[in-house]
C-alpha cells in the first residue's frame, strides 16, 4: 500500500485511513445464490402442494357425515338386533350410499361381564338417492343378542350415479 492509495481524509473513528475492500468474486456470489435456491426449493414445493391440496379439498364432505343410526333395538321375535339407518344426502350429485352396520351385544356370552361381544355385520344400500333426499331403512343383525344391542355405522361408501358431464354442468349452473 502506497501513500497514493490512501484517501486524503482520515477515518473519523480511529483516525486511521479506511481499509481498502476488495470485491467478492462473481463465482462466489453465484454459488451462494444457487445453493440457497437449491436448499429452499423443497420448502417451496411443500408450500405449493399444501396450497393446492387445500384449495381442491375445501368443500370436501365424507359420506359418513350424511348417515346416522336412528334406532337400535332387539327384535322380540328373532332376538336379533335391528337398526334404523337414515341417510340425508348432502352430496353434490345423486348416487348410491352403501352403509355397513356393525352390531354388538353388551351383555355378551358372560352375561354382562367384560367387553361387549360382536353380534355381526350387515350392509344396507340406498340406491340412486337424489341430492338433498332423505331415506330410512331398517337392517336386522344376523346373531341373536342377550340384552339391548349396540348398533354403529362401521363404514359408508358413496358412488355417484350421475355422469361427469351432467354433474359438472349442474355444478356450473348452481349459484
């Protein structure tokens, strides 16, 4: 460093001349930017996936939200459980609801001691249920029970009976 490299004004803090700074090479800057972009790209992909997933599933309904057990009793003639199943279709298009009902005997084989015993399963199908329609059916269990039965909806599936073109046309016409 020569005297010609030192500016004519002194450094105000130390009274010494300022240090001459060298520029960082361009390849170092480009490497740092590239590494940062590569490190942040998976985060951007996850954020984009969550955004798209949320917007596609915003109004998603599960068929089980439309089904309920309205009654559960023991048939006095057969001794088996009988469940009343009700479907209120809130689907966007007509379709078939398949409801799987599970029966249990709380008294079981040991007369009420211990956990309840399985008393069978049954399936009830509500065919071509219109949008907003309500339907009720009774389904009888296969095994006689000792006491008051328990009836629960085990699973529900929904299969649309409308063609895709009809469903999208009616959805576009809806307010």
